[in-house]
């Protein structure tokens, strides 16, 4: 299969590219497209065979549910049995945007593969002009996980998608680099208080400021049978070399590098400008140490850059859990499989 990459300007739509994408999707195919978080790989969410093509292209486990993307707020009523009042408040404030809501699904509408056979469905309205224009022209919901090979870092540029899925999908709509850089927050509103199943682009603090107390899912992954949201069960975001989380202390980092070099190994570091050290064999900056937003935006790109090196290991400098830092650390925990650097 030949993979086409069509550049779509964020302000001036290229009608032929959207028409091509809509035709592919309506005929049961898959298309990659940008959202404000990462690039997604979309298929019509009501078409079981089309959705299966997402799993085939990504190599994704079948019990890992997908998020349904819609182009208008009012469309949610077509796919959800009941929209709780708290969901209405959240949609009004954060849609379009990086917040996914898990609600009771209407039976027999969304493909069973999308929801992994569960009674709930995860839905969001993306805040990106290309994604919205595609959805509004299509007039159908799109099931869309991140457009990468399963387990690898999510794509924040069209080139990342091409690298991972060349020959496996027919079309990539190239809308430039994504803004937020980590996936949406997934919030289960079928329970009281609501539960964050995956931290993301909307912080716990932002949600609580609007609706009061929310909990964060803490169930160990090995106890989860079918995960209620993407990113709960399987290893994700992993580079080729083993990744270790390390504390944001220059002396500790340089000591670790000395130890690594004594073993005749080389290390790549992912971290802020302020902790740069010449002892690193490669240093990929994520921006200012004071900007968690910059860290989130640049995280996956930096992880992918590490894969272009001959590093024996990667040291990723941790951040605190406030704001979007919780999402960043969630991704680093997944990428490292919980490993911290120690001699």
C-alpha cells in the first residue's frame, strides 16, 4: 500500500485533500490526521470492519478501547445513553479540547471493537481545525487512537506517522506539529465522584475547579482485565533503548553519567535547558524547566530523537505532578516501565 501525505493548511482547507480523506473513510479505510494533542488514526466508529483496520495497522491489542471523536457537541447524544449533568458542565467548558468523557453507551451504535465490549464509550471533541473540518465534512464519528505503532511514542508530527505506518495506511493529513503534545485526559463520569483514568491535556486541578472532587485511578495494571480507557494496561511510549527516570538534580545526573561512562556505555538525556550538561552523549531539550507545557509539547519528539542515536540507555529528567506534569510523568512511567536510574 502506498501512503500519501497531504499538507493541509490550518486556516485554508484544501478541499481535494478532505474529499479524498472522506472518501477513504466512508469506504471503510483509515486516515491519519492531527489533533491538538497528537496525531490520530481514524476509522468510522460505527463500522466494525473499518475499526479493525486500525488495530491491524497499529498492531494494537484488541482489548484496548478506542476514543470516539465527534465534530459537534450535540452529536454526543447519538452515541451515549445518558449524558450526566456533570458531563454537560465539562463539555461546555472544555469542548472542543483535550478532555475525553467516559459515559454509558447507546447499545448497537458504536462498533463493539471500539469499546472492547464494555457498556461504556469514551468520547471527545478535538480542538484542531483539521480534525474538526474532517469530522464535520464526514458527518460520522471517528474512532481514533494515536497514529503510531502500538507501544511506541505517540506522533506529534506527520513525519512521525509516516515513519511508523508507511505502507500500512493510505493517507496522512499533515497539519503541522501538534500543540499540547500529550494525549487527552480521560475522565469516567459514570461514577461519583468522577475518576481520571488517564491524565492528559486538562489537569486534575482544572477539572476540580469546575466540578469539585475527582479521583485518580490507581488500580495496578496487572489487576486490570479489560482497561476502561487507552493507556491503562499496556506498555506505551517506549523508545528502542531502555529509559530510566532520574531526579532533576545536575549533580545526580552527572554522577549517573560518570557511572554509565565507566561501564563503556553511552546515554541520551531528555530534560530542560537548565539541566544541560556536556557530559551527556546526547541531550534533547524540552524547553524551560519552569514550563511544563513546553515539556509536554516536546516530550514525544525528544523520545523519538533518542531513537536516532546509538545510546545504550536514556535518562529522562522528572518533573512534579502539578498541572500537566501529572500527564508527563504518567507517560514517562509507561515509557520506563517504572524504572528509575540507580547505580
